[in-house]
C-alpha cells in the first residue's frame, strides 16, 4: 500500500454495543427478595435450635447430678476433728459408671485436703462467702474430656474448743463430675427431630412460593397477551377493571399515553390532509401558467405567464417552508433542544433589521424599541427568530401603505416577565376571531392579503415550547377608527439569577 493512500476508517465497537444488558425479571427480583431472608434465617434457626436442644438436654441430667451430690454431701461427717465419708452401698451405686458416661466424685476438707474420691477433679474458683448446701453447676475439662460438675459446701460443726467456736466457719467441698456424652446424644436426637423436617419443609415452601408468585403475576401475562393481540391501529383504552389494584396506575398511564398518541396521529392526519389541500392551489396555478406559456407566441404573453409562474412558485416555496417550520416547532421540545441564555433585545433588533428592505418597498415604517437592552431569557434562538419573522410578516401584510409596524421589547417587573410586542395599524382582529387565527390554515373572511394561514399557528407552537403566553389586543396607539390595528404580546418568564431556571 502506498504511503499517500487514504486509510480506511476503523469502526470501534464499545462493550456496550457488543453485549446489551438483559432486561431485569420482575419475577426473579421478587423471588430473590423473598428467598434471601428465608435462606439467611434458616442457618440462624438451626443454630438457635442447637442451643435450645443443648439446654433442654442438660436439664434432666443436671437435676440427677444435683440429687447425687446432695446424697453424697449428706454422708460427710466430722468426728473428733476428723472428716470422713461413710458411703453405704446405695450411695456407692450412684457413683458407679454407667454404660455411656463416667462419674467421678471429690470430697475435700477446709484446707482442700482430699478426704475421698478422685484427686484430679478440678476445684472451683475461690468464693468469698460459700452458701452451705446450695448446689451449683459448672463445666470443666477432666482426663481429656468435657465434664459437667455439681458441687456444694457442707458447713462443719464448730469444735469444742472456744477458740475454734469463735473462728470463721469451716466448710467441706463435695463435688461430683459426669462426662457429657449422654447429653450430646440427647441434644443430637432433639436436633435431628427438629432439623430433619425442616429439610423437607424448606423445598416445599420454596415450591409453594414459586407457585404463589406465578399465580400472583399471571395478570401481567394476561395483560401482555391482550396488548400483543391488538391490531396496530387499535389505540382504544385498555380495560382496567380486570387488573389488580397495583397494576391499575400502570394501565391508566398506558391509557393516557394511548389517548395522547391517538390525538397526535389524528392531528398529523389532519395536518397532512390540510397541507395537501393547500398545496393544490399553487401547484395547479404553476401547471396552468406553464401550459399557458407553452401555447403563447407573443413575447409579452409569455413574459406575463412566466411572472405568474414565478409568483406561484414563490407562494408554494413559502407554504412549504412554513409547513416545515410548523412541523419542527411541534416536534421540538426542551429535552431534544436544550434552551440557552438569549439576549432578547439583541435577537429582536437583528430580526427587525432583516425586514427593513421589505418594509421600505411597501412604504411601511418599521420601528424597534427596547427599554432594557440586556434582558435575558432561556430559549432557542432559531425558534424565537422564526416566531418574530412570522409576527413581523403578518403585521407587514395587513398594514396599509404609509402605515407603521413597531416591535417592542420590555420587562414587566411586577410579574417577572420579558415581553415582546408587535403592533401595527392595520384592520385589526375581531375579539370573536382572536382564538381562531391561531388554527392552521385559518383565514379571516374578507381578507385580501395573501397568506397560507400558518404563520400564527407557528407562533403559538413556538410560544408553547418556551412556556410563554400569546395575547392579542387592539393597538392602543392607533388613532384611525377604521384601522384599529393589532398588538401581539408574547410573555416569557424570566430565569432566576441563581439557578438559571424559570422564576415562579
């Protein structure tokens, strides 16, 4: 490839165009929010159940252990200053090891000297004031195994010696330890009895939840099938009586959108029909003049036909331009075309300057007045210029020779408005027709001025896009009763200085 050869453009594909995000599922979202707490609480319930089962399993064994240590403590005696534990056969039977757990006992004197039993049974932590004959429980480790220990203190009788009688109380410690294997077995049995049904209930609950959610969302499927079965031209409202209350706002919004869409389509059909009808006249005139020019031999007649042909062509061109301007004004919105800060007086002065030549040719005095040069509004400059062009064109067409047309920009301070006024001293507009003149293709009866009847319709649409108001009055400065004139006033809300939004 040669160095000077143009390189082919390379199309870059972003990840967003390669893979579009799949739509979210309402069914899946609801199911996730329902199952997530259930699945999180299920392990928590298992833990709570285990702790409760362990506590329940400890209670009967603790009571049995308490009885044993009480019986053992009753055998502790002090005779002649010596401690002894005379264990009968019945007492020894309760100390023997059972089939599962091992049982140990420990008896010690006031100085922790071993009296009987197993020496490796751990001692309890020192207590300041032991409570005699109160059985207490604790957990400990013994011979590499977990044990549950019940212990109590036996208050020994004071000796015959007065010094011993005045001394502090003397206690003997009696302990009985038992391994916890039976407790674990019972706790596991309780847990199995509780947890195993949950493994069966949980899938059933999920299946029932799935079924209930499917049934609950079935009206959405029915509504979808009903809308899909409609004809493309069916814009009738959707029946909201058979849908749940939660879907009614959505159906009402759809019905409102369908009503607006039907109105828009009807308006477009009427617009197309009116435009086609209006285009027939200049096109028919152009065809007739061209055919007439072809049949003429005299140069003067051909010239006259060509002049009429040029006039009809100009009329058709103006009509097409106005149709395009009206369509652009109707379809434009602040969201599609962002508004900008515009110096209203500067824009109006520039527009008026463009019409000076036409006004002089018609011998009309075209003037401009502005009491505040730096009056700023938020708007679209192209659309506002089109609005002024149509108002000035309308005023020049209906003003007699040697008349006057004035464009005025001023501020209405009390109402925080920026105002454009276009006044003329033409025949005026009757109060009964001031609302009708904004309709498309409407022409005042008896009017001799040429026009398509679209100029004021364009003015109204552009004003609506700028949230402005349009009013028509008689010209208060007209002195001729035969020509009361007209005053068109466009009122714009001024933006606030802080945010640039429209002031309230």
